[in-house]
């Protein structure tokens, strides 16, 4: 086995842009030795890490082609998305989302407002990223104290850690899509002048409203609305309001006829951005900086904001002015009506620093540091009027010291300091202005002994929250976490990995101090400043097989929570929204993830592989024996990939079962299948490599609703989509 502690700089697995041969690279996520996970103190291959990981890079990343990070990773084992239309989607791992999932950019916090609400987009676009590293389970604690469910790290390589070839290298790519009339393109340029490496990128993406195969509203929601309408009419006095009821029935039927069909209104996306980076690189290390800009404007599908509230306003307005109501009906035909179309306009400016000094003094192999500073603003527009403005200014600074061996142990000690100044002004300012400061100390140690690799990590987070509304409220808390993992090599082809974690998560400001209408979740949220730390005991066991004929991973996991924090419905209403109070109960998550590849044919020019996988998670409230909300159903997948010289063909079908293990007041989702296929071709002209990719997604035009989405009953996933992308690398 190669030495586990040969020093590998973070980001060493840089994507090579210029190719000298038309042979397609084989991006096989099941071959565990192929990818390195850079978020660990020592960059490690997946087979050397105790916790389950997935890495998307190269062609595997190109084949995902998504508008947001959540949708990009949603097909990975155990991963889903909060899908709030094409413009916003945050990863869901093993049924957990929000503050339990750390989303990182180059190992640092993204510093935005995506944790606060599912309609808030992550402030990055997947178009030009180099790779995505997904760590599942609570052993991801090194990547964030709240990462009980897992972590997703996006690598951009805007700060080089090793010198590229002198001169200019890069790529230019463009993409078009049918389901939303997508037009997108980007440019990446980089090179070196002596010891100075530089990087430049820019991109633009524009889409229209997405096409869908049927009604925007699910059949379950339409049935519920019809039932509520019948009950409302039944309670009215038939003699006094018979004529009015008749007219209202006709009006309701007319509204049903005009219900969104074949498209999701107001689901457009327009995004642009760019970055510039410089690095000074020597044999003893490097130091670099980058500046990036990200701007996005996207629509929120009608009904996502105040769906019921808007309907009640329609009735009141009808009673006041019949003629004006008829004009509103005319507006409905064009997708407007009483409910103002809501869009979100966000921008972020981000500055990053990173560096490494190799063997700076006795006792250290390397000293690494990274820092991110960001200014984020997010404006919710109701038509052309400003509704609510969210801002977040903050920084995240981390230093890791990789020490020389302590006996047979190798490892690192890290210190992280983060600060967030969050504010919200407007009708939906349900969280007061807060300043959150977190100081973290972490340690990672590793021991190789015979066929075993032992990994031990621990972390302590000290969090301080100050509410800046004149009330003098604050909250201080300390959370700790530790994990122990073993990777045991059974034979040359087989290994087993086990990870046990004890984790505490300190409540965030929203859970403690929320008090107001949160339209993104259609709820009036009330926090509880007396919440205790959320405690978790988690275990993962993975059986791994790597061989010439078959490769695969089978993982079983379980997570027990004491004081699991969630929103509990009270049955009351405030501002015509149901009231939810953050509370604590005991909860349990468990499930299975499996992925595999059968190498049917492998010659010099021919490769034929069959792939398969499944994932399943069960989540329940142990206090009252009810199911937790928005838990993904069981999924199965099967696919095939054939490569012949410069041509590559592939197909995959994903089948998701219906979800009827429901939380109180939650509607079910039906089973669906998503069939995709692609054809890729590469050719070389001189020093330029051309990659053509034709891809079809949801080719059966199936109605698919993601159960993890708050919009599952008013916005299904896109229908049939055919996209074409062209990349020129030089």
C-alpha cells in the first residue's frame, strides 16, 4: 500500500484541461481509489476514509447538468434536494437538510442565507466548478460542527496549489436545453508566468419557465382543495347565499380550468458571475487569493408564497367589486391574478485567501490556512416592489497544522473562526438581526497498523449569538463531537469500514429567535430560546469491493437523536398561516445505500459497464411514534455505459417509490421513474480538444415530485429535456 502520509496539497486533483488524445477518460465513482477527498487534513482516496463519500468530477459531473447544487448531487446515493423550483435547491442527505448539512466552497462556509429557507439559493452556480465532494453521516464533523447529516464541498480551483504549464490554457463551453430553453456558456482561462499562477473564469446562464407533463398542482392537493371547498359550501346558509354559492361554484370550476398545466409559471432563472485568482507557488508552499462575483435572479412558482392567503384575498376582493374581479380573472389567464409573482434577486461578492508552508519549522509537516470573506444581499421582489431584503456579511478563517508523527500516529490540529452579521428587513423578516460568532478547535489523528487504518477526530464549537434589535437577547452555547473509524482490509479486493460518532449541535438563531411569517415554508415560525443542544449517536458500516469484474459499496447506517429540533404544528393560525413552534423530541434515522458496477467488457478500445444502486432512509419521531416530514422514498437505479475509442454512450433509469410514510398533515407523493441517456464524442484538432455531449433526461416525460421539497404539491420536476453542450479545451 502506498504511504498514507505522503504530503498531498489540497486541491491536487486538478482537472486537466488540455488533452493530447481523443481517448475518453473513465470516470468511475465506484472505483474507490480513483478520487481523493480534499476536505480531510491529508487528502485521502475514498477507500482510505472510514465514512461514506462520493466525488463528482470530470464527465460524471458534466452528465449531471443542473441549475443548482441540490439538483446536481440529488442522484448520488442517499442524497436528495430541497428543490424550490429550478432557481433554488440545497442538498438533503439521508433525509436531513438545513443546518445539519454543511455546504462548503473550497472548504470554507458559503456565507449566504440558504440555511434559513428552502427558497434561498446557494450562492454558487454548478456550471464551471471542478468537482464536488460529498461526505455522508455525522463523521463529517471535521467539515462543520453542525454537519450531523453530512457535508458537500464544492472545489473551484480558483487558487492554484501547483504550477500549471506556462502560457494560456483553458476551456470554452456552451449549452442549450429544451425543457426551459436554456442558454448558458462559460470561459475558463489559466496559466503561469514564472512562479505566479493565475486563473480567470466567467459564465452566464438564462432559462425560461420549465415545461412539465401535466398539472403543476398534484392530484392530492387538488382533491384536498375540492374537499375543503365542499365543506365550506356545506356550512353556508343555502337560502340566503344560494345565488352567491352558484356563482362561486362556476368561478371555482373556471379557476380549475385555468390551473397551470404543461408549465410551471414564474420558474425562470438568470445567473451570471466570474472570478479571478492569483497564486505564488514555490517548492516550500504557496499563497494565493481570489475574488468572485455571483448574481442571480430567479422566479418563485405561484403558490409557493401565501398560496392559501392569496385565495382568501381573491374571495374578499370578489365580494367588494365584481367588475374588478373579472379584470383579475383576465390577468389569471396570463399567470398573474391576485397573487403577485415573487422573484428573488441576489448577489454575493466573495474574497478567498489560501496558503501552505511545507515544513515551516521542527515538528510540523505543513501549516495551511484559508479564509473567506463575503458580502451577500438577497432581495425578494413582489412584482416590481421590494418585499424583504436579507443580508449576510461574514468571514470564515481556518488554520490546520499537520504535525510530524507522534509515535505511530499522524494527524493535524485545526482552529476555525467564523462570524456572520445577518439582517432581514421587510414583511418576511421572521428572524431578527443577529450576529453569530463560532470558535472551533478540532483534531484528527490516524494510525496505520497492519490491515487496519484507525481514524480518530474530535471537535469543540463555542457559539455566541447576539440579537441586534434592542432587546438585549443573546445565546451562548458549546457543542462537542467525536468520531472513531476503522478501515479494515480483508483481502486485496475486499474491505470493511466502520465509523462511530457522538455529536452535539448547538441551535442556530432561527431555531432560537424566529417570530414571524415564513412564507417559504408556508408557516408562522416561533423559536424557543430555551432549546438545548441536539445530541446524536451515529454509526456507519460499509462493505467495499474493488476488482476487475465487479466493484461496489454497501452501507448501512443509523442515527439516534436526543433532543432533535424540528418545527411542531400547534394547530393555531397567525397572519392566516399555521403556527409552527421549534421544539425538541427524540428521533431515529436508519437506512441503506448501495452502488455497484459490473465490468462486462474491457479491452483496449472497448469498455462496457453495467451500474446499479439503491438508497433508503427511515426517519421517525420516537417521542410520539410519528414519521418525520419530507423524508425521501426508496430509490433504485440501473444503467449501462459503453465506450468505443472516442465515442461514449450511456443510459440510466431511476425509480422512486411512492412515499406514504407521512408526518401529520403531510400529503403523499406517487412513484415515478426518470430515464436518461447520453452520447458523448471527443475529437482533437491540433492543440484543441472538442467534447460534444448530447443528453436526454426524463425521456418518458414522467410526472415526478420530490418528496423532500416544500413545493412537491405545486411544482413537479421538469419534464422531458434534451440538451446539447460543446466544450473546446486548449
